[in-house]
C-alpha cells in the first residue's frame, strides 16, 4: 500500500477537501464524509491534489500511510460516484421488497423479516424481488449493510437457498440420501462381481 500512497490523489471538480484537527472532511455531490487519521501521518493539499506523507520508514508508519491514503481515496470516490453492492435471493417463493424505510424479506421463515435501512444507504429491489442493490457514498457502511442482509439467511450448503452476493460461489454438499444411494450402488455392484 505504501507504494500507492506515494502517489497524489486528485480532487475532482465539485468536490471539496478540508483538513481540521487530524480529521479530513470530503464534501461532494452525494454527501459529506468525515474521518479521523493517525498522528504519525501528515495530509496536505496542493494544486487540487492530496498528498499523504509519513514521519518515518518504520513498518507501522508505512502501513498507516497506506491506510490513510485508501480512506481518502475511498471517501473522494464515495462522495462523487458512490458505491454499490448487489445481493441475490435464491429459493422457491423467496423474495424481498422495500416498504418505506424497511427492506421486507420473505425467506422461508414463518414470519416476514424486516430490515431497517440505515441513514445514508439506499436499497432497491428489482421487479421480481430477487436482486437487492445496496448503494451509498460510505464504502464501509455499504459493505456492512450488505453483510448484515446476507447474515439474515446465508446460503445453505445443500440446496443453496438463501441470500448471497451476486456472482458469489457457494460450494454445495451432497445430501445424506445422495451419499446413501451412492454407497448402496457400490455395494450392490461389488456383490454382482463376486457371482
């Protein structure tokens, strides 16, 4: 990360970057993000660019420099373009919809599951009620919200039903009946060979 952190971060148009008491504040078209950074790192702006410098070449300082650089880059990207994560609901009769400030899920429980949408997050569901899109300008909050939704009903290993990220691979296990049938066929085949 320290190699990337040597490069300046360009502040886009319509984006304001400020430094106050070891906090950086990024204001853009989508919102405002404020984040504290460690004392051993110096953040300065010059000619529409942000520079992140470390006080020494110690391992901790190099790591801190990379972390602060990533936080600033993500904050700038967030308030200008935003972040998005997509989840998929799998299962017969499973679906979701947004009602007011809640995501309402029908995922095989005896009751509907209601998930309160956090402030700064926008959740949309496609017309079939299968694809959930989580978007916002705070990368950490988008990731955290997506993980919480997935945790409500993670994909189970036998049928693969539940909530997963779009494109996520879920390794399936063979059920007990499949294992039993395979074992029985093997035993029968062996018996036939002995005759």
